[in-house]
C-alpha cells in the first residue's frame, strides 16, 4: 500500500480539505464569539478564506503529471481531482457572498459551516480512488445539502424542498450502496483502479456487471439530475434558498460528474459499449425533457431548474464520447457552467430580496429599475443559451465536437436542436426584462456590495472564457490526461 508511511505528498493531497476544515472551525467559533449585529461579516470571511485556500493550493499543492495513491490508496492525488477541488472552493466562495446579504442566511454561522462541510465532501468525491471513500464523501456532501435546502424552517416551500431532497437522496444512496456492496462481493476489492484486473481475473459475466452498474448509476443520475431521476430538481431548487439552489445546480452537479467519469471510464471499460449506449439515451432524454418542460415555466427558479437538467444532458454528450477530447470538454463545460449558472441564480437572489417574488412576470422593467443587474442576467442567460462571444458558446461547441470526433453525429445534431429550444425560453425571460413595462419601474433594485463583487467576477469570467478560451480549455485537458 502506497500510503502506509506519512510523507509530504499525503499532506498536500488533502491540503484543500484541511484548509476547508480549519475555515469551518473558525467560522463556527466566530459565530459564537461575535455579537449578532456583526455576523454578516461571516460571509466575507468564508469567501475570502476559500479564495486564500485556492491560492495556497495553486502555489504549493499542484499534483505532478504522475498521479499518486495516498492514504492507503483511498485518495488519488492527480490533476483531475485538483481542478475540481479548485472549482468547488470557488463556487462555495461566490455562494457565500450571495448569501451574506440575505437576512435569514447571512447572519447564521451554521449556514456557512454546513456549506463548507458539503464542499469538503465534494473535494473528497473528486479524488476518491476507493468505493468506501467515495460513498463516505458522497454522504458528507449530501447530508449538509439536505439541511441547507430546507434552511428556511418557517417557509413551507423550503421545508418541503429539504424533505423531498432528503427522501429521494436517501433512497438513491441506498440503491447505489447496494450496487457497491455487490461490486465488492464479486471482485473482492473496493479500489476503483483495481476493478478492471479483478473483473478479468474472475471472468465475470458482462450481464452481472450490467446489473451492478445499473444500481450504481441510480445514485449518480440523481446527483447530476439526469433522466429519469431528474424530477426532484424543480421542487428543490424553487423551495431552497436561492444561493443554495445555485450551488446545488453547479458545484454539486460538477461533483457528480467528476465521480461518474472516474468510476465508469476507469472501473468499467470491459462493458463500455453497454454504458455508452445507456448514457447516450439518458443524455438525449435529459436535455430534451429539460428543455421542453422549461418552456411552460412561469417561475424563474423552476425554469433554471429545468435548464440545469438540460445542461446535464449536454455534458453527457462529452461523457459518452469516451475520449481525451470528451473528458476535456466535460471538465471545461463544468467550469464555465458553474460561473454562468451561479451568476444567473445570484442575480435572481438579489432581485428576489427586493421584489419578494421569483415569478418571471415580476422581472418586467428590470432594465429600467437596475440596468446593471439586467446586464448580468443578459450575460448569464445568453451564455446558458450558447451564444457567442460568451463562454456558453465555446463549451457547447466543445462537447458537440467531441461527439462528432467519435462518430456520434446524430447525438450532436440532437444537442444542437435542443440548444435552439433552450434559446427560445432564455430569450423569453430577456424579453420580459428589457421590453415589458412595470408599475414599479421607478423603484430601484439595490445591489449589496458582496453580490456586486460576486456578479462582476462571474460575468467577467463568462466573457473572458468565451473570448480567450484556450487557457481554460487547456486546464480541462490537464485534468483529462490525469484520468488514467
């Protein structure tokens, strides 16, 4: 076992997780010590602490090209996991800034602690090389998110969201664990990278592996809100606190894809044609159902929920390509999508605080009430629609290119047609914002300083990644090459 003796590599492999743990402890102590009127500063402390953690990790904890197994082979210290860890920490930092000005969230230290613990779990998910570590990481991620989704205890929609998320999450988690237990029983190992040899050595029937994988995919499909386990997302996103809905749709989804890529590509190459066939069907159904159901939505959070479902289908296009370009496009897509959807939900959170409504009709005249906020919505929605020169155009092009490279022309065409459907409902919202009039046009929408900083960073990132895509695409390529 490579992790039997402590060395510096073992420390560096979990440096982001250690930093998040220390930061969560600090926030918890400050929550007890600081006077209540000063609790709003906890959001800034969380965000700045996470950004510092990103910088320190980039300075001292970047993995080498040669991946290493540490901590008893439970963790794989590679660039794939590292890229995702940076992404999760950045997403949590932006979410903390959006939350800091909301009365029922911003003054609650336990809110930030729960979010940090969930982020720590996501980091472990991204680098887990063992089924046991993977399951523990998934539960560490999920349990705080169940609480955060229902954080508004006096709001029936929020408590319903938390309860539904808990019920469906517990059910799919149990089914996935059942699959993991069968996997161990059949192969005698829990290490993902040892599965292939054990499958060959034991000459396991492909049909047995099909059944085991079906159980495991239930948990993964729930995590990324893919068909047919997508139904929880609209209710949970619309009832959860808006910043948490954004966090669920981006960082949590990215963590699910990080695990999906590592488990299926590394652990089940023997039955690759089977799961490629299944996941291709899932991709088509996910993006089609997400886009079609989004057309009828009157609430912007539910619309963004169905939009998030459709984007899971687009990411799966790159996933089923099973190539270096496919893996690169998946990572790059998740990076840009995190910026874009966080900006969309962040804008909704700011507006919702003033208007008290998330109905699309209530956004009428926003361009006159707050031109800056309307511009943020314009940038994020056009990027979600895949319009140049924003990052959304480049990421959709990259996943379609990966599909074409592998000869999946039909899948790429279906993806393009779905993008056209998506463009319609995104433009419908922008039409309400810019062309419709409202009786409250003279009432300005104040933008808190923390939200202004977060929105500026996110929107600049969306534009930069669309105009200067190569460096960011290369980051995805670094993670993709570390997969095997």
